[in-house]
């Protein structure tokens, strides 16, 4: 698809100096984490940039190839703020889109700087860890220490919360990745405006062959406790030795990994369980989804995951795009993307239900393949960059393929 355009009034050189309307690309700036940052936002941003390039001219990108702690450093915050304001002015941008997530303080303060220093620029924000914007704007590196952390918390829940609310109320567009997240954020901050539910964007990867005799079960993301994986083990333990089933587990802390290794050894599953560790390279993560026939995302009862209880799980979207059969007990915003029994098995947080779902999918290749096919078809019709771009254009009144500058 070609870039869409806004209408800009330009003086014509024709006789009489009459003014005519000429099509000028909407000039967009983008600030986000990008690879090689291992953040899930970086993976998302690669695909969202493709959507923005369809909406208009992606005139400037500030790639933050850093981990969350670096985004909290005062030096990084100042560099990002100064660079962003300078580029917005020099590039004559119409819109700046910024991705906001947990501890993305450089991005947050850059958004505030645009609000105050470039009031004519339209600011678009996407909140990834709904209902929270950053999880605490006071946790800059100088304050995020044992002695001063109390002060950082007090600032974050008082003046910091006011700054976040001000930013959300004044931005031209604010997006969440689910309607559940949008509603939760509106209520959490008591906003006077509505937040739009932006479809989670992802490109369709090449489809891998999942019809082989061996079956890989992948438990992606950060495994914060052994309870997130343990429901998978009972479905595997009674399988005959000739059944080629492997359980691959994402990043665990040391204590969780030791606990899972001990339990796997006691259940006789040591040769079936593989710990992948922290996959910092995008290609490594893609290959894990390519190998997987089944992806399990189990959230134990009561788990709040640091407050982002209305967020959307990127690994589930990636699994659906790759044609995996998904089992999820994630009750957050991602539930809006799942059709139980068709594109996924959307369950309650009961470990026994998760174990039964794994056993069901292991016993039937046809069910696995059907679910994976439907999941990939759903992503193809709802979440590709082209479809998300069309959604953004329609949101801005671009029914006929043109945006108008306000």
C-alpha cells in the first residue's frame, strides 16, 4: 500500500496567485525501543513502523536500543528529550508516536517535552502495560536505590501520577492494545477522554512445518514461578517413551529453574525438558515459535505481574501468527484476541484445566493443526501492519484515503 496523505494548503505559481490544495505526506516521528533491545515493545515496534509507513511518511525514528534500566538513567532521559524536541522542530513533523511501557522513563519525559515545547505537533501514545503508563515516573536511576526508593515511590504516586494524567488527557491520541486495557486505564486515571483500542500489530512470519512426529511445547516469556509451567508436566509424564515430546521453557530466575529441574528429574522428565534461557536475539525467539506446535501461557491464580493486569501478552500473539495451538489462562487483555475452541483454548487459571488441555492437544494432531490454522487466519485478518494502518486511517476520518490537518 502507498503512503496516505494529508491536505496542505500551498500557494500555486499559476496566474493570479490562486491557492490550490496539494497532497503532502503526513510526516510522522516515532520514538520506541527497537532491536537489539530484548524488550517485547521492541519486537512490536518493528511491525508497527510498517503500519506508520503506510499511514504517512515515516520521517524520523529514534530507536532506543536499550534495556529498561538504561531508559531510567538521567543521562539517557536528557539525551532522548533534547534529541526528540530538536528533531521534531527541524524535521517539521506533524505527528509523533511514542511507545510507553514499564520503566520507559526516557520515552515518557520525551512525550512531556513535546507537549510543552511543540504544542502544534499531534502526539500519539500507545500504553503497553495497562493500566499503568510507566509504573512510576519517579524511578530514575538516581532515586531507584534502596535508600531513596521510598522517595521515588512517593513522587510517582503523587506528582508523577498527576503528570501521567495530564499527558493522557492532553495527547491527541492515546491507544491501548485491548478495549479492556483502554477501559481500565480510563478508570485508573479518571480521564476526561476516551482511549482507543488499537489492534496488536504483527507481521505474518513464514509458516513452519508442524506436522512432524515430534511435538514441542513452548512456555514463552519470563517464567516467574514454577507454577507457570508445572501444569504441563502431568500431561507429558505418562506418555510412552517413543513419543517425541519436548517442553521448552523461556527465561527463569535461578531459583525457579532449580525448582523446575528438580521436579522434572523426580517425574522422570529430565530428557524432555529444555531451558532456553533469556533469548536476547530476535531470531532465537522466532525459531522457538517455529519449533513449537503448542504454546502454553499459564498465569497462576492471583498473579498480578507488577500491576499490568490489563496488558496484552505479545508471546500469545506471536504464537497465533506462527500457527501454533495456544493454551492460555491469561485473563488480561489478550483474551479479546482468543476464540475458545477455535483459535485457542482460553481457560480459567485452574492448573488441572491447563493439564487437561495439554493432554487433549497432544492426543490429536488434527485438533492442533486446526486450531493453529484458525489462529493464523485470525491474525491475518485483524493484526497485520496493513490492517492496523487502515484502522488508524479510518479512526482519523480517512475513509477516502486522505487525512486532513486540523
